[in-house]
C-alpha cells in the first residue's frame, strides 16, 4: 500500500509540473496512476485467494504463523517472497512453487504477503487478549480441539499433557503464543513424550498414561479428544517412543487470532495474576 501511495503521489507531482502546458497530459497521468493502483489491488486480492488455497497449512491464516514462521517483518518484500516461492528454502519444508503456480500467480501471492506488512495492524485498533473469553475458549466442550481435552489449568481439565498454570509464570505472552502455533518450538518433556504402541490387532499413537503388572494405560491421540485405553500386556507387541509432539500443528487455522490472544491471556493470568495484559504487540512486536 505504501508503494501504491508513493506511486500515485509521484504521478500527481509530475502531472502538476506539466499542468500549465498540457491539461491533457495531467489527465492521462492521473488515469494511468489510478489504473496502476487498481491493478495492484486486484493482484493483491488474487494473491490472497491463491495464498488461502495452500499457504495457511504451514503459515496460518493471513500468515500469522503455524508450523512455519509468521510472515511479518521488513524483509517480506515482493522480491523476497517471489524468490522464496520460485526457489524454495533449502534446509526447510518450504518447497518451490514453480510448476504449481504460474509466474503471474507467484507475483500475486508475493504482492499479497508484502501488503500484510503495511496493512493496518490490529494492535493499532486496540486488539488485546481477554482472559475471561480465553477461559471459555480453553474449556469449550463442543470443540474437539479445545485445549482442555489434553491440558489442565490448576488441576482443571485433561491429563494427557502438562498443567499449564505451572509453566505460564515464567513464559512471556509471545513464548506462550509460539508454543500454541509453532510446533517445532515446543520443548520436549520426557513425561509427555509421544509413543507408538503396537498390539496384536492395531497400532496406536499417543502418550503412555501408566501401567500395572497386567495392563498398560495409554492415551490414544490418533483423533481428538484423546481416548484412554487399557490394554492387556499380553496383547502388546511393542512400545516405542517417537520424536516430536502429539499436539496438533494447525491451531493457527482452527482458532481466530482473537481467540488465540484470549487463550494466551487466560493461561498467562493463571501464573501472573488476573491483571495481566496481553496486547497484539506483545505477541507480534514491531520489527
């Protein structure tokens, strides 16, 4: 948008220089600038539509971040995004999109991502997390992916993952937000390491909940909410730990940005007191 405004201003200045000698040239320059602005706007809109078909799987809706980084910062110019999409990012999960998108489509997506940097930021309109709303979202029973199906807060909630009140006090709002939406950034706690349990009939993935001399108790997380299974040891073929986490990687697309800020505010309030403030800029600081 800044580029568009600058272009229009330059065209208007040029037209002003020539206004005394040729009214026709002023009109031509003005129409040309307006046409260019409309063209860029249409390109950005088309880019948003293309972005929505593929990119949110890793980068989240509107590029807020998910299993891949947040698409915010001064480096995300059209040229930078165009190159990243055309060549991929070696050593990361970012593939090349040549052959998937045309050059014009890559350009449209690049313009859209660049426009996210200059668009009015929610922080400027006072967007902030609400702890009460976050508590509702955290414990929402109708949502299979609600936080409480696995996590508890001060003993209230699920037992699959750790109690978050114990961890929130030492974490910043940004760190908590990243642990929700950026799966690779999660610390691995041995007590909650994911496992693969192979029985005589099936293969389960999840977290071991405990055992007795005769049975293994196992949280089956292949679908949410998790199911606590009790399996006779005589039926167990193998039990091995797995890398990573059983926590879903797509919360950036399952929750709105407001809901995510609300959840961070709620979790943070349990460790830092009810007066904690979580603002948009606490999670997305200006770069």
